[in-house]
C-alpha cells in the first residue's frame, strides 16, 4: 500500500510539477489494443498526423510496455501504478478494489489535491469503472441534436449481432460468453464520427471540458477512453477510404 501511494504521488507530482503553481488541466487519452503502429514509430502504413505532431512536440517513449496483454489487468496497472501480481488483477473478471480495497488511483489522488475528475469512454475495464472513488462527477450525458451511438450502421449487421447474442445466452453461462455475442468483425458505415461510440464519447468529453472550464479556479482531470482499434473494426467509411485495399 505504501509503495502504491508513493508511486501515485510520484506520477501526480510529475504531471503537475511543470506548472505546480496553477495546477494545469489534464487530458488523459486511453487507446485500446493499439501497438506502436504510428508514423512517429516509423510505420509507413499508418496515417497518424495528429499523434505524430503530439509526439514531435512532447515526450515519446520507445521502451514502454503493457503490464498485461488483456484489458482489465493493463488498465488497473496503469491507473494504480502497481503490477498485476501486486494489485491482484490477472484476468478480466476481478475488480482491483476487491483484491486491494485501499488502492489509490491516479484520479483519486488528484481529487485529494483539489481536482475535478471525470471520464468519458473506456478507462477501466467493463463494469469496473471505479465511479465512487476515482471520479468526482459525471460527464455530460446529453448532446443536443445527437442520438446515442449504435454498434452498427447497417441493419443486417445489427440483426446478426442480436441473433448471436441470443444464441450465446442460450448456450453458455454469463462468465463464458465473452465475445460470442458480437456481430460482424468490421463495418465501414457512411456515417458521421458520432454515430459510433468513440466519436460520440469524444463529443461528450469536449462538452464536459467546456463545462468544467467555466470554473477556472478548479483544475480538472478528464479521461477519454477509445475502444478502437480493439475489435470490432468499425469506423466511418471515410477513414477506411484513406487506405488502398
């Protein structure tokens, strides 16, 4: 526990050390299942101008490794500053607070330092969002004129997903269903970004930051979690069109 607190304190001090006097706002972006396939890492295939610009103007780590190859252990590790064998999360079904109730997460520490903390999208894994201790508020929930996101744009793909879910529910117990209730592994819908979850969560994060910025005396930490490029490979058609098949 002491090691955990020290590490979280170190991370927070590094984040805030540059502008400790005014405590800068922090945008934390999480990407799911992304290997270093960017232009800034030498890829000749990836079209990643924004990430390349961020890398050129910031700090680029060339020997940074995930602590585990699956979602929950990796996310629990980075948000608590502890290894999977320390925090007790070695698969996707254990909540890190069940294994270590006194764990201090990065956003939890920032709350103690006067920050407002909030997330949109996937920061922790699944239902283990740690809302009670890591987050001090909810993100903006309604976007005027914009409907909630859908898994698929094509009707036939939604029908396939619904059928697969029904079959998986009939054959397997909840803990064994895993990814068996999905629809097709890819889709290129001719839709706006916000039709799918990642684009929608981006707009929620932007709206939430604008709302929090109205109180400049209260610094904020916002976690924006993208589910891509984790399967399913679903994105608006214009992004698929950037590449020659």
